[in-house]
């Protein structure tokens, strides 16, 4: 199985909407690091699993989309804007924007600080 990973970082804000969220219930920032991994059993044209330049373009667009945003204001985050939900939203956006047929799986690991991350894995 081949794997390829590319990452981007950006800062975004949110606040949790669960009962008794403590300090996380106030607007605060996270320095997110999105590690995006593609996997598949075969390589495509030119010996690529996926073109890194294409992945970087999509990640740049997504980082620009979420950079300095209050996630709670975005419809996709209705409810509690958890890092788990954000990882799924990020993965689904990559799958929608990236034109590729070779990799079979996509995993997004989204770090919200130095010690905590959530991931979401999906088929392509």
C-alpha cells in the first residue's frame, strides 16, 4: 500500500456549545495542523499516488477558507464545532475539490494543539 502525506497549518477560532464547557465555551483560537494522508495499492500516471502540487493547491485553498474564521459562524459547524467534526469536514472538502482517481483512502488528522488531535478516514 502506498501512502502520501501533505500538511498545512492555520489559526481559526471556535467555542464549544456543550453543557458546562468551561473555558472552551469562550471564543478562543487554535493553531490547527492538518495532516492529510492518501493511500492506495497502485500508482497512477508518472508513478504518482496523487500529484503533490494538486494536493498543496487544495490545502492552500482550505487553509485560506478557515484561517481566522470563527467556525461557529459557518453552517457546516452547526451544533458543537468539535475537532472531530472539523476533521470530517476537512476530509470531505478535500475529496470534493481534488480531481484524482488513484488513491482509495483519505485520512485527515487535525491537530488542535501540541497534544490533541482527531482524525477522519474516508474512501475516495
